[in-house]
C-alpha cells in the first residue's frame, strides 16, 4: 500500500524533503512507520516527535492505503 | 469614534467593544511574536495588557521585533514596548514587567489576567506557561517558529487540550530564531494570528483554535490543521503536583576541559556539569575571585561574542593568562548524542 508522508520543522531537514510517497507492507502500524523513518533519517529525540494520521494526532492503529502521515517535532522559536 | 471600524462588525458591536475594554491579556515575551500581537491588541482597545520581558533590545532584534527602534538598543523591552503602545493608545492600561517568568511568579501573575499570549522562544517557558494556565484556569494562545514554519494553537481553553497533550515529551534541541535565522515576517504573521485568537476568545465569536494545531510553512505555502488529542493524565499530573519544571540540559562533549559559562541563568540550554563554572556576566564583577588562574579555561556564551569581550577584559584588567574564548559559542562544545 502507498501512504503519503509529510515532514515538518527540523525533521524535513533531516529527511531532505517535505514529503514523499512510501510503499508499505499491509499491516504496518503508525509506530512501525515512525521507527522506520526515525532510523532512516537519523531523527533526533524521537520520543518528542508526534505523528498525525489524516490530520489527527490521536492514532495508534494500522495504516491504510492513501493515509497521510505527518511527522511533527516540537520547536520553540519566537 | 476611535473603534468605529470594528464596532461596525456584527461580531464586535458596542457590546463587543465593551468586552475588549474590560479584558486583560498578559503577553509573555515581547519579541518577534509578542510585538505585533501587542500592537494589534492595544489598537483594538484591549483594556489591560501586561508586557513581560526580562530582555533588553539589541540591534539583531530590530528586523522582526517591530516595536523597537535603533535608539532603543540597550533599553528594557518591556519599558520601551509600554511607552510605544501607550502613545498608540492612551486609553488602555499597560503594565511593564521586567522579569523572567518563573515557577515563583507565574501563578500569581496569571491570576491577574484573563488570558495569556505566548511570545516566548524556549521550551522551558512554554511548559511553565502551560502548567500555570492549568493551575489558574486560564487559556493561552501558543505559537512557535522554526525558520519559515509556524505552529499555532489555543491551549487549556474551556477544558480543551494543553501543550502537554500535544508534546508530553520535549526535545533537547531548543533551536532559537537567533540560531537558525528567520525572516521577520514569519513571527510577525504568527503574532498577528495569536492576536486574532485572543480577540475571538475575548469577544466569544468564531472558531477558537482549541483542540487543533495549525501548521503553516510560509515559504512553501502549505498549511495543515491537525486534530489534537486530549491526554487527561498530563493535565491531572499538573493539577496534583503543581508546576513541573522542564529542564533542557545538555552535555559537554569534552569533559576533560574546564569551562566558564558567562550566560545569564535564563539562557538555554543549561549545562549541568562539574566541569562548568557558571558566572553570569551580570554577576561577573563580584565573582571574579571564583575563576581559577592556574588551570586552562574555555570561556563561552551563546554565540562567542560576549565571551570574547569577557576574555579580553579579564586578560587586560585582571591578569588572567589561562582563558580561551569558544569562538562559535555553546553549540560548538555540546555533544549531539
């Protein structure tokens, strides 16, 4: 299945892109994808990174075809 | 009539203007976000505005902190902002608070205002605002900037989610606008969005951005509104224990050396190490005797500028021969692991 992944803040810099389409195995969970991308792009302080699926930060479930997944780091500039 | 152009709106009217007049907003941090927010809230006739900032105006503030002018450099931001805004609107009450927000003053201060507007630039203060708002029952309007991107939300509004619900765990990577660079327009726009949320809350109109997080990238033009999750355990934790201080600490990469940190205590990140002597520049005169003269010491500040002056001064005036400036500031000596 294909999912659309978006990266924000410093994560977009680690990934070198703002978004990408990923081909994932059926049954991949939000957590699996998070771990996979954190390793791939060496994203720091992974614990602080929040994941939104289809614009919703309340998610634990398996991913579905065409889901939109956002990787969101805390930042504090002002 | 001064407010005619907004009173004409159905959402404001005479009664709305009266609500604005009797409302009070505390702006914590009068910088890139706080300046434009303060200007629009003052011009809209918000009756009482607290302007809290412990910092002084510096020349690198001027490209985004639009209340300040060249001849304000070195002056207190809170005092200068109060003066400017009072000339803009003499009918409102403006209160300058030249202090940093701390565990000691937060709750008492928040108790004196209807809502809090976050103009800060560090995680510690954002968590502190969050916790003090939970304890005093005040909503707060949050914004944060990373380069061209901003986040906006209203927390603790009518029992809605809080900042700890969004980010229960924080990051050590406290990257400020000073460090990354920013176009002044970016905090400018987000500061105005914060002012708009504050007006909506005061007037009781429109859809307050509670339970949602707006993220905009002003360079790419992309924008998302994410639904937030309420985490009751995060809120209960604060109700039960009071404010839980968040300390962003980091490690020195080379612990075999001795260091002198001349940054003020509010400057982040803090380093907790026996190898670091901490003497803020403002205390240096009285505490020079604490600096050893025998051992080699690396002196650092945020960027390497102030520490260079300190090294030069201590060499020339006090005969220190053992001091070396850390050119690139704190970022170059902390470990990234």
